[in-house]
């Protein structure tokens, strides 16, 4: 069984070495060679459009530089990495809602970026369906980065280092918005988390403990109808019995579809590295995994659009899990923590 993207490892090693060097693009490393990502056999297909923009070493490097650059925001202080911290699987750990320029508070919890190259939709309401378009939302939203692409292009075009690197990647002297968004995507598509204990078990390199095995079986029975497959999500939109939050006034998928049947439906998140990404839910209302399972077992609300997965044959709602079973599920969820991913030098801020 193939494990990990062997070609990419050499590339990321080169990028990590460069991160401690200057931004000289004539380093002798073949930075414009195409990168081929190899992934575990039990993963879904990548959705990134390689035909439109081939993944290259220089493209990844440019995207990484942009991801950590505060100049993508109106006040030049808020980078993508401000809300997407590597050590927390690229989430804003401890913050219920996203933070933006001038200490503005958003309406949703910052989602993880691990494995976004496999996603079929983006944002809690699925407003975006291509990774190359995803970054425009935080960049232009007034309570996040609050910047315009026109201003960003002016800033980048005034930087000789950026101009040279954009030319290396896109073979043009003119920087445009699509290039900026694609470069960010090229970096984010390398954010593959596939080296957790769960992966090692899937690859038959180790075994679950007794409690983890119990938790896995319970997870498959009670949770996997929504949290499916290697990424633990089916990318659907579901009402999971949360009460409406008057602070954020967020109706979820209905904001996109304008269909009342989608009210309070939010995208099923991936559970990769879930141990590291608290607080939980679209509005960050739960601070622990224990609180999440308490919600699903005791506190579900019979909303009009409550997902059928939570409805029992006797008319009751909620998962039927005792305390020990909930602990076992949490033990399994912790096997999804990928320590390599959160410490990989090539994903860190370049210096």
C-alpha cells in the first residue's frame, strides 16, 4: 500500500531548507518542475484542478509566502495564518469565532485546512466549490481581512521578490488575482494529513488499543453515516440539532440556497486532527469533545430540519451512548491526531 506522497516529500524538504534561507529564486533547485502527489489508497480523489494550473515547486513556494503575508489584509497585519495556525491543524484554537482586522469578530468558527485538496465544497454553508475561489471570502470579508484584490495586486507588484517569483510560476510580468488565489491553493493542496495513528492502522503498521478499537466500532455504528471515509466527512449539509444562535444570526446552508429546508444545516466537518481544533461546531459553542458528545446524546433539539440520522424508531432523538462508550469514541477520535502534519517544516512560516 502506498503511504504518503513520496515525490512531495522531497519537494517539501527542499522548501523547508529554503525557509531558513533567503528568497533568492535562483537557488539551483528545479523549482518549476511539476509536483505529483501520491496519496494513500483509502483516500478519495483530489479535487484540485491540476489541468488548469499544474502544481509546481515554485507555485507551492509562492503560495506559502502569500499564506503567511499580512499584506493580503487591509491593515497589513492579518495573514491567512493568523486564523489558521499549523500547530492546531490550521484552525484558530481557543477562539469560538474568527477574528479579523481591528479586532473585529466574525460569525463562524475557523475551519481546519487539513486535506482541503480533497474537498468538494468549502465554508460552513458550501458557498464555494473550487479551492481556487475559496480564499477570496476571508480576503474580502469586512470582519476578516477586509481587503480588495486591486489593492493586493498593487502591493505585490511593488515587491521585486514577488514579481520575480510570480513570473517564475506564471510566465508573465503582470500579477493578477487569479494567480494569487491559485498560488494560495497550490500551497494548501499540500496540507495533506495522512500520518496519524489511524492511518498507521489503516496501513496495517500498528493496531488500535482495546479502547480505541471499541471506540472505532461505536463510531462506525453511530457517527459514520455523516463522518464517512478517510476524511470522516461526506461533505453534506445537515441540521445536527443545535439551537439557533442569535449572536451570529447564522442560518447555514439557507444563506446560499435561500431554501427554508436548509435552515440550520451546516457542512459536516472533517474530523481529522479534531483533538486539536477546539472549540467545535460552526459557532464554536462547545469547548471539549465531551461537550460535543453530550449534545448528541442529551441535548439535541427537535428542529424542523433535524437530520434523520438522529431520529430513533421509538420517536426519541439523539445517540444512545453511555459514558464509557462516549469515552471510547473520544479515544478513537484522538487517533486522528497527526503530529507530523502539525510540525512539518514545509508548512510553517518561511523565514
